[in-house]
């Protein structure tokens, strides 16, 4: 799971394994495999870094539970 932020400031988690696409148009839009779309504050580079950190944690068996800013 990765932490993302709505434009209202509310944070929530998205299952990184369910992400199909991430685009900037100009807002960042995450599209899940289900077709559901989420518009978030984070840019594509931030999301990519979070996804890579999540996957690295899964592969190494070390999941870091921390609030990302």
C-alpha cells in the first residue's frame, strides 16, 4: 500500500499492486485496474518512488510503516 493525498488534504492508502496507470494532466490521476480513478496531490515522480519503496520492501521482507510527507 502507498499513502496518497486528496486535494482536501485527507490521506489514504492505495494498493500499489492495483495501479494500472499514473498520469499528469495537469493533476496527477491514478487509474486502478478496476477503472476507478483517483486525483491526488503527489506528482508522478513521488508516486513512482513510493511504489518502488513498497515493492522493495515486499521483496526484502521489510515493510516500513511510516507517515510520508
